[in-house]
C-alpha cells in the first residue's frame, strides 16, 4: 500500500525521497520549490537526474503540493496573474520530475463572494490546461476546511469546478480527513464514514479521488478551522483512518500525513506505525 508523509526538499528535491526511505514510506508528498516564495530556483540537470534515479530505484510514489502563496480564485488581477504563472511553473516542474499529481487548495474569494470565486478558479484551471496541452501532471483539487473565504469546503463546490472546467478529465481530488471533518463531514463511525463517501460518490464520483491527506483534527466537527493533529489525538480519533485504509474502492491510493514531525521526525514514525497497525490483513 502507498503510505507516507509530506517531506522536506531542503538541500535538493531528491532529499524528499531520501527522507521517505528513512521513514519506510512507500509514498511521499513534497513541494517542487520553496513553498513560501514566489521565485523558483531552476532545477539543475543533475538534481533532476538524481531525483529520477532515486524515484526509480526506491519505487517511491511521489505527489506534489503547490505553494501556499498561490490563490487561483482571487479577484485581485495582479495576484491572479502571479498565481497562475507560478502554478504553471509548478505544473512544468512536476512534468520534469515525473510527478503525476499536483495537489492544490482551490482558492479564496477574499470577499468577492463564493460564486465569483468559483468562476475565477474555473477560468484559472482553463488557463492552465490550455498552456499545458499534452502535459502529464493532473491537478488535484483539495477538499478544504472552509476557513476564512477558502473555497472547496463542500463536495458541491468541487463538483462545480470539475463540471465547469475544460479538459476536466485532467482533474482529480485530494481528500484531506482533517479538512472534510472541520467542514462538517463526519467520519467518526463506520456509518458516518459510509455516508460521507456516498455523498462524495454522488456529487463528484469516487473515481475522481487520487490522493488522501491523513490528519486528525484539533478542532471539532464543522468548526471550519484547519488545525492538524497527530493520528488518534484529535477529534477524529484513530479508528476512522482504518475505514479508509481498508476500503477496497480506494486503498490503492496514496495516504499521506501532514502532521507535525517532532524532533528528528519521530512523530512520523509514531503516526505511520499507527496507520500500518490499522490495516487488516
Ligand atoms: Zn492537506
Ligand atoms: Zn490543512
């Protein structure tokens, strides 16, 4: 199975794979560039080759996450242009590195209203798809907690984006357990889990799911606040992660932690071991 965590690229993009190997991950998530800067240092040939070599040798499944500065739903012209250009660079970097999925937070309307924001995101996706014709990377819209003016906090909004975008066969979804829970989708019992997945399937279709972010939540159901907790230490609890891991419809997909790492990453070991212990043989 594909289980892992978000890993740092400090010192070179290939280091994310090295960290994953250290933690016995079969999948990792990484940024393809510094996540809190607009500028991207050009990837050097040597760095690219080393990344491919490591990825092939270890069989690591790699997912990328976009920079936090990017807002593809902003009504502000200058920021929108900057965001689209930066996201395009990230898509190109994913193709260079052979990374199949680029997870992104759909965007924030920052006061312009939800409908306006959603339409701007659709335009952004079209803009990007037009410029990456023949590209391999798939944009994965992440479910959000709905904090502030963040869009994508319910399945209807994600469905709207998918249904209205051109080339929507190139769109997938990343489900974040903390975010859906904070947005009001219960998963704490098997019955609640089944109901949430059924809603997802009806609104979007389970086939759209490509990636999972596994985080417990420091905030209770429906609080619309995005605070990640260690597995089993938040309001979701340990057991529900087993519902996902043992669900045959989705258990070939990558399950990735985005939880605090603690010193020397020892919290990754603890969280990953909890996840592994929940898999039924
Ligand atoms: Zn996430
Ligand atoms: Zn989050």
